[in-house]
């Protein structure tokens, strides 16, 4: 394995080196770097031209420029751009902005996409499956910039306007209720009668929920409050127990329910600490949650100790998440007022000069991340959905899944333990490769939403026919591709024991 | 993935199916399965409609079309340039079916937006199909050579592919677009095709690698068939399905890539136009004159979606068991 | 699906292992390969544990409805070994998957499957699952793919116990080790931590057998348990199967296309063709005096090691099995049958008792077979006739 990785690294290094030659030459040939100065009317035009010519070594042939760039790189110097700015500094800022953007988007796309894909596979040929398939194809066919502009218009500008008086028009409530009914119905397997009942339940639940939200102007001052937090946490506990242990034995369920109750209650107790915490404190609380819940699972789990610990820890973290969201929502009103009622932002990564407590700063970041994240998610979401659906379908038809059923295992174990674990192997590879691509692939999104990220570093460099920033961009993205491909290989070997030995 | 519908178990299905379809040829089966894929059929019809509309309406390469306005002529703004197209019948409170003077409206200097959109669609289609053809051709040749010959030839070709793949698609396309954007759609399409072949090359190589170990290739080699003949007569026909599907999907991706490039100002340059460029040019008009934004977007989606569905139908047709994975 | 839909996966008649093991068809008394014979294990009792009544299975497909199983009935007594034999597509696997409740949701199943008097098709899913793996266990054809590659053998065995009985994992693992010992896997303790890919094919099938008997089941369904294995390993596996069956007191439904295996291992045999049982009876009478031309044809398709005797010649059945979507009217075997007459082509014969007790056949002309000296003679090839 180590030999294999080392060999791959060496090859990748030379591949990368060759790619830098292509990139450098193409960039240098793509236009005239002095174009803007030639039309310059200022008296010191000649001096400016001479200055830039010297800085970019324009009087040398391109191979010489490349070699000198390469020499600098070896010494760890990324050089300066055509105006003399330090490229390393530019790169650092761009990279941190881009990572902030793509990590959130990729993680969400993976989680949601894989879940939808699995459900879609388990409900193959259902209404849900067909809808998801069609939606995925539409997503593949959407120009991302078009979607981005639409999001700006409808999710930011008009949504912010609507927030001034957040009453949902009856027609919209009707449509949302219908949608919720359709989702319920499509997810149900069974005869027409069962599906109709599900549809009716979905319709009623959706209609009541949105009517309530509208009547109470919930969106103007959102939040869950203790009773709702507790209810959500308990529902999460049941759901997570069903997934991780099943309800046959009571041990895991009791552990999870206890975790939910303790979590919800401690959100009240911890009020002062949660008023304006730091990320460090949040991380500490998360660790504490894990420890307490593991203890609960150990104590209550009985013979199903392992599953009980899993269920309790997952429930604890879920409850923590709910409390976190609740706090964010409670801070919404104050934040909204601070940004003059326009919480969803369309430009940049943060509101300039905005200062607030922990929750408000988070809201500010979230408000800026929301739209570009949605735009980025759409396409990778479709990819993950399709991919995990195909992977699950393939795995569900394997002989060992039939063996698992023949043992008399419950369907939950068959799907989660036997099918999902195997279906995950190809998906993991996709994740690693996709993440590498996304770092350099958010060019269009960054452009539309005015993020000063990697994409802009590249596009600006290219427009100015300036190899230094373009190459800095490429070194990061190219290395990312190499590194993440390697991570994919290692993950693959970790997940599939057949590879470990050979 | 066919187990639920067709195959009761490894024991029964092969014969049950084998017996009923032996009477059909490969081509008939492919056609039958493709036409059973309703979304693919719809995609075919829509794409055909868009292509005919784009090229016949305003004419192409000096041949005049049936639409009387040009995408270059400005004119007086009628009703602030709002679209005159109406599809809502009168009894539903609409204006009845009417095409009117400027069905898609006019842009800010009075150019007929239907003509402009058609011109954009022409350019986008030309680029997308050229990219598809060139990338497929190069990818197939490289992949086939690498997959069949192996050894030094393979190593060289695959390292070349690796180098190309290391550079993100949008990035290399952007550089090419920046260099070639003002030379017209045809040149841009050709050059983009020349850098976008690696994915297809890898795919074809993989197919070749597995096929060249098959018994029928061994048999051909054993009787002294030349490499050329083995490649073209024995292996290539068996990879046609994979290649056609990948080529189709690469066209769909090229439509989106071209529009993204033009949106970034790195594709087709003014005064000529493309769908992406139209959206980019009028993105700020979203609030005041949304039709300038809607029409080109709608056409991009129509084209890409129908090609994607055709590709899916072809995949089902050529290999119904192949998992529908898109990476 | 792991197999291509157009390629039959069953071996051809000239497959070497068929040749090897089938040698005891001609003299089943002297069995050189299977050390443990049926006579050495405890005999079946009269108690019926599994009763299948008029089972039909249909699959709706795009090309039409596949009639995979068309009215199968049989009973299995305690400790009995029932062989089910037939070509691919004869419905033998599908009928036993139906018993296990492992058919895909799209399958339309009719009839009754009674386990100790309870109809499994009418049980709740939960109750059915409780029987699966605990009372009725299954050994699959291909041990290469039947074990999950990402979990250890011990984990997969222990899981089979824990699915039905609540106990500490350690106890389940100890039981798994016992089972590996029973099926003859050396160093069982260490092998618990091995992954399936570290096992050879034969070892994996042993592990599958261990998994099947770990809960002391009453019925083991073995679906072509040796088809995917090397010739030399096949006999060992079959012997082991008989041995563990005796150890846990289970009955076996042994599905195979290999008449030699049936002859050496089964008390009774059920021959299936085109989804229907066509002959049923005790193994020796069925093989020595078949009353259905199809069975006779199968016997004639087996090469023999006995050189010089008349049956040394291969007398294969011509043609292929019918489509299960468009079945011919009348007896489904009639297009290939040398004895077929007009009545065969117009009406399908029922499975009826023949001249000897407990020997059933679905043939209008079983009496002609009874009258023949060598039942395979009807399948004489042309070259043979000329000679």
C-alpha cells in the first residue's frame, strides 16, 4: 500500500509538472498583458509599460519566463501579480473564502443527496423515484449562473421583502400542503388506499403547519421554544433508534429518549453559557454530549449496548443541533434589524463592519452562504443522488444481501449494515474526487455572488493575461486533485478489506 | 437493477428472456428499447424542434429564413420591448393565441429578441456539437490506441490524459475560450473539443482493456488478424454503445460549458452572440425586463435536458443492465 | 444481476465435474467419492415438517408474464433429503426461494407453503422472518458472492445467531466457532477474524453451511451448493452437508442439475420441467425405472465411465426448454419428446401415480417407458441407429 501510494505520488508529481507547462504557456499566449496600458492616457504611460514589462519579464521568451517561475516556486515563492501584489497573500485570502463556501455546500450535498438516492433506490419505480430521477436530470441541465441569478431575485430580494410581513398567501399554503401530501404519498408503498391515506395525512399536516406559521408570523421572529425543541428531539430519538438499533429491544430506545430529554433540558440550564459562546465552548459541549450519551447507552443498553450507545450519541448530537438552530433562530430578529431587514445577502462573504454576538455573526455568515450554497448544491446534489441510487440498486441485488435476508435479519439491518456499507464504497471515491473539483469549480458561482475566492483569482488573472495568479490557482487545484485522488484510494482500501491485502 | 421487474433469479431469467428475444437483432433491440424510453423520445422531438427552429427561422450562412427580422437590426421599442407572444386562450382570461410583432420582446436597443435568441441558440448548438464530435473522435482514437497496444504507447497516452485531466475542465476551457473566443463559434468549438477528450479517452481505454482479453479477440489474434483489423472490425463495434452514450452526454455538458464560458466573457465575443452571453449581458435586467433573461435560459435548459434524456435512453437501449451512474 | 441474461449459467453436459460425480449413477452402490452415505445417517421420520401445495410463481415483465413455477407440490419429512432436479429455468430455484420468502416484491405467489402446519404465505412479515434462518436455512450456489466482503466470517456468523436470540456478542461468537469446527474449518478461532476473500471457495461454502446450521434449523435448502466449486471439493462439501444435517437433525431440500449428486444423497427426488414437477418418487426407482421421458432423457445425457456398456453412448435431449412466457399447449416437453403424440400436444398430463407405489409421473405414455428395456433408448441418436 505504501509503495503504491509513493509510486502514485511520484507519477502525479510529474503529471502536475507537465500540466503547469501547458497552463503557463496557454495563459501567456491567451492575450496581450499590456492591453489596458496601451490605451492609457496618463503621462507616465511609458514608465508604467516598462515597469510591468520588467515585472512580468515580457521581453524574455515564454519558456524562460516559465523556468524562472518554476525556480521561484521551488523556493516557495509564488511571485507577484502584474501590479506587484504578493500572490501568496492573494491566494491565502481566496482559498479561505472558497473553502468556507464549498465545504458547507459539499457536505450538505453529500448528506442530502445520498439520503435521497438511497430512498429512491429502496422505492424503485415509485412516484418518488420517478420524480427524483426527473429532478436530477433537470438539475444536470441547469446552467448554474442562470439558477444563481434566479436565486438572487427570488430567494433574496423578494424573500427579504416578504419578511417585512411574513404572512403566507392562502394559495401558497395550499400549494405547499399539496406538495407535502404528494411527498408523503410518493414515499408510501402499498396499494392505492394506503397511498391516498398518506397523501391526506401529508396534506393536512402541511396545510396546518404552514397556516400556523403564517398566522403567528413565525418568520418575523422564529424559534422553537422548549416544548417544540423537546418534541423534535424525541422524534429524532425514535427515528435514530429505528435506524441504528430497531425497536425490538427497549434498551437503545430508552437510552436515546433519555439523551433527548437531558439534551433539551440542559439547553435551559446552560442558558448563560449559550448566550454568547465561542466555537471552542460549542465544541466542548459537543464532546460532553458524546461522553454523557455514551454513558447513557452503556448504562441502559443492556445486551444491545453497542447499538444503544450509537443511538444515544446520535440523538444527543441531533438534540444539540436542534438547540443550536433554535438559538440561531432566536437571534434572527435582532440580526434582521441590524441589517435593515435584509438578512439574505446576495454579495460577498460578510456584511462589512457588522459586529454582533456569536449567534448574530453566525447568522451573518449563514445569510451570505445561503444563496451560493444553494446554487452549488443543486448540481452536486443531483450527482450524488444518481450515484448513490445506482450504487444502492446494484448492491441490493447482490447475493450477500439475499444471504442477509435468508438469515432472518430485519430489513433495517439488511439495508443499513449490509447494503449501505457496501454501496458507500464507490460513493466515497466520488466524494473525494468531487471535493477536489469543487475547489476550482466554483468559478461561476463566485462570480455571480461576488465572492473573492479562487475562481475570481483565476478569472481575473486570465483576463489580465497574468500567469502568476493563474498558476497559483492551478497549483492549489491541481494538488488538491492529486491529493484527494490519493485520499480516495486510501479510503477505498480502508472500506474494502479485499484491497487491504493485495 | 433489473431484478425486480424481470429476473426472478439467476436460474430462470436467462432462459426465460433469452428465448423470447433471440429472434431480434442487436439493432432492433436497441431501437425498440430506445423508443420505449418515453423521456428520450420526448427529448428527441424537442431537440429536433429547437434545431429546426433555430436554423430555419433567421436563416444560416447566407440562406435567409422565414423570420423577417435580423438579430443585428435595431428598431423602435414597442411597448417597452415586452414580448408579444401569448399562449393563454381568451376564455382563461389571456389574450388568445398570438405571436405578434416581437414574440420574445426586444432588447434595450430595440433588437428583436426572438432573432437574437435564435442566433444564440445556433451558436451554442454549433459549439456543443463540434465539441462533442471532436472530443469523441480524439478520445476514441487515443483510448483505443492506449487500450489495445499497451506498453509504452499506452503509458505515454495515458500520462497525456492524466495531464489533461489534472487541469479542471472549466479552467482549460476558459483559457481556450479566451484565446479563441473572437474567432467565431466554429473555431471555438473545434479547439474546445481538442482539450475536452480525456474523459472519453479513459472510458474507451477501459472498454478496450476488458474487450481485448475476450475470447473472440484472442481467436482473431490466434488466426493472425492484423492489429488494425482487430481494432476496427472486432473491438470497436463492441464499444459503439458506450461511445455513443458518452458522446451524447458530452454534447449536453458542452452546451452548459459554452454558456458558462460566454457568461464569464470568455466564450463567443460580441457582436456575435450565444445563449450564455445573452444571459450575461442582461443579467442586471432581471428585475425590469425579465424576458431578456428567461428566453435564453429556457433554451439552454431545453437543449441540455433533451440531450441528457436522449443520452439516458441510449444508455438503456445499448445496455439495459448498465447502472446509470453519472460522475 | 450478476449474470448476463442471454447466457445459460448451468453447465453443459460435457462439463468435467458432471462427468466425474455422475459416475455413481450407473452403480450407486459403490460410492467412491462421498465417504458418508445416506445409509449412514439417521433415517427420516414420518413427521411432515414442510408441505408445499400447488405453488405457483409468476413474474410480470415487459415481455409478458413469466410463469416460473406452475403448481409444485411436495412434502418434506423430518431428516429427509429431497432432491429437486431440472435444467435452468425449470423453476427449482424459484420455488425454493419462495419457501424462503426471498422472491422480489414483484413476484406473484399463489398456493400454500406449510411449515409444521402454518402457512408461511399468510404469516406476518415478522413471523416469517422469525422462521427464516432459524427454522429454515439456505445454502446458496455461489459462495464467492454469497458472503458480504466487508465483514469478517465471525461477524456474519454471529449475526445469524443474534438475529433470533438475544445474547452477548461473545456467546454468539463462541457458537460461531463451534460451527466452524463442525464444518471442518481448521483454526476456527483465528478464522473468525478472517474476511471472506481470505477463504478458498470450498472454505467459504463450509462457512455458508456453518451459517445455515448455526440456529439448529429443521430444514436446510441447498441451492446447487457445489456447482461453483472445484470437482475435488464438491464431494467434501456434500459429505459435510450430510454430516451437519445429522448433527442438527435437519431435513434437506437439495437443488441441483446433477443427477449423480441426487443419486448419492437424496431419499426422494422431484424432477422439474418448465415450472412443473414431472416426476416424483424414491430416488432409486426414479433413476432405474423413469416413468417420464424427460427423466430418461436426462439420464441419457450423462456420460458414463463404464466403457463398453450400451449406456456409454451419450443420448442427449434435442432442442431447448420452452419459453416460460409463451408455453406450448399440452405437455411442455412434447416438442422435444420422442414419444410425443397428438394427445401430448393438446393436453398437459397431470402428475399421477404410476405402476409402483409412491412413484408419480406427468406423462401420457409412462407405460411405454415401463415396457422398454432401456428407458434411454428412445433418445438414440441417428448415428447410433445407423451403426
